[in-house]
């Protein structure tokens, strides 16, 4: 197919075809021009359709992408000045002046929730940068606590939302964690106590710096957590998964390093620890692309070995499986590629969406931090597992700025629903009200498809959401983290609490 497409592009480049009026004062755009631009784009990614971004944004994106250093190892020549000029002319002629951003209608919530918000005691200004919330039974097997990764304070906190009111507060578990963005609960040292593996981005702003870290908060018998560095000198680490990939009885780590325009990679840390107090890992690089966001494990082939499913964003926009062949041999297999490189993949979850007994892939796309635009193609989809590593995309619904989606039976009717959150933090509350933006929605599974229901509006500064029955009453609850945007002089656009909990009332 790739060869046929290449031959078609070459043929188009050599023959005249229909034309499109060019930018003012310039020659018309021909099929040959379009084919030449498509060939240049294809050296790195799929050629995006002009309607994926507004005209002014293409004027910024094309020179920016052309300036990315591909590196000698890629074997790909950089874009020439002539190619950049032609791409600008083609996209300026064909792109819309603005994206169509119609109102996104939603039905009432349909369920009854008690809403509570939490901020650590003693905080003077509520300007959180919560990057991740995770539900886990840290105190009781019958109750779920909330692990909260907060970037500005560089700390990890614990909240027991099920506790009596006087005890419902954020308690610090660890500090100086390298701007934590993800936490993985696991018994890394095998002592029967839950430890916490924390992924640190290394800084608040995009960069090619190598300040990313993976830190173990090792739990002691007196319920304290001792920090132990596991990996340093990485690009911007987005998440870490603990899984025994080689079947030797200990947990290895798979690290999704987002990077930026440099040191991104998907990294395997092989556990070679002999002294639990001094964990030792051997590094294996699985992939050296930027943009790795999240990775989960499951046996996709039925051979008893855990495989990996990872999400890579940036211009790649793919769901990639790594099939475990044994002895730490992992073979990549692309399960799905987004329609274009501006798709904005933002999250992944392995879950049986259709109740047929196998694992499907729930994905969200809505990353808008590079341009803060409302894009009509943002929202939630799932990839239906058809067997033999074949997956078919199914759309759930739209949500501007959709940063994360999680699945579960929210309404207790026996099928799987989806809860999703929006992250458009640079839009002021006034602007969000004017646009009537939804910030937390749930998509109810019905016999006819999906019904979009609204839990919250006009607070689209949620980069993370978790779904679980925190109080043990048999009904799922929703937890979201809040991330307040600062303008250039450091002034926050809004003040808000760190965590908001939607506890479902008894039906």
C-alpha cells in the first residue's frame, strides 16, 4: 500500500490537474503542488488535511515543524526552503479562516452527586497544577483513596474522601519529586507493602532538558514513604508502568518519556535488584520517538506473557502494541494511527468496552496546549478488539479539549459508560461561560449508542480524572484534578481547589 501511494504521488507530481486559487497575488495551487507537499510531509508523518487547523495556525506550524532537527540517525533529510514555501502557499490557499466550533449539546447529568473540593491546609493562594489523580486502596481494602500528583509544589498527596469530614484532607506523602505527573502504586520491593513509583516531568514548561526522573516512594512498616531515585537524566517523563515482563518474579518498569523535540523515548527498566534498599535496573530503549504519554499491560495474544499497549502523540498519533516474545524481546505492532498529526491524542485505557470478554482500547484526543483552539474533532473513541491484533475505531462523542477519559458502569445498568474531562486552562472563566463549554461529561451507553450528559460546565481546567467506588456503596464516584493557568506575569486566570470529588448519592 505504501508503494502504491508513493507511485500515485509521483504520478500526480508529474501531470497537471485541477487547480485551486492561490493566495492573493500568487499562482493557483495544482495537484502537482499538493502531491509535492504530501511527499515532503510523509518523511515524518501523514500529510494533514488543510481543514485540521485554521489558516493563521498553519503559518505558524509549518515553519516550526520544518525547524525540527530530525537527526542523522533518522535518515530523513530536513525540509528545504522551497518545500516550506510551497507548503505555506498550499495550506494558506486551502485552510479555513477559522475552525467550525458548533455548540456541543448535552443532556442533564441524570445522576445525583454530592460535590466537594479539597486544598491542603495552610495554602494561601489556590493555584494548583494537579497533573494526575489515582484511586487506590491505601488505607483499607474496602475504600479507595486518592493519590494526587501536584506539579507546582512538586509533591504527592493522599486524600481519603470516604473518611469523616474532619479527616477528609490532603496529606503529604513525598516532596521534591521533580514535578510529578503520574503515580504507579505497586509492591516494587516485594515486602507486602504498597510502594509508589512517581514519574517526574522535570519542569513546568516544554523543553528538551533531561531533568525527568522516576522516583520510588518506598513504604516502611510505620507507614512512611522514603524516596529512592530509580532513573534520572531523562527527558520529560509522562508515566511509568510496573509489570513483570520477563517472568522472573520481580517488577520491571516501562517509562513513557514524552520529551519535546529531543529526548523522548519508550524505555524499559529491567529489574536486577539484589538488595531491596538499593534497587538496580538495566535500561533498554524500545523506541526513540518523542511523544510517549501512557502505557498499559495485558496479554493480547493469549500466550500467558504480558504485552504492552502504549500511546504516542506529537506528530505520530499512534496506539502501538509491543508483543512479548519472551526474554525481554518485544516486537512493535501499530494497532491504530489517527487520521492526521494534529489529532491530539491525550490518554489511553485498556478496558472491555463491549462486554465480549476481550480488552478494547479507550482513547481521548483533545490536546490543545500548543494553540488553545476549539477543534470539532476532539473527543473520545474506542478501538474495538476484533482478534488477531485487529482493532476498529468507534466514536463515543465530542468534547473540546478532551484531556482524559475513563470507563466504568457509572449508572449501574450493567454496561460500560465513559467519563471525560476538558483541559482548556488558558481560556478565562468568562470566555468559557461565553462559549458555554462543558468541563466534565459522561457518555451513557444506551441501546441506540451514546447519550452525552453534563456533570459540570465552565471549569475546563481538568487534565486528569479517575473513576471508582471510593466509599464502598456500590456506586461509582468521579474525581478530577484542577490545573490553574498563569499568564506571563504570573497572575492566575482563576483560583480553585486542588481536587474535586463527585460522590454519587444512593439511588
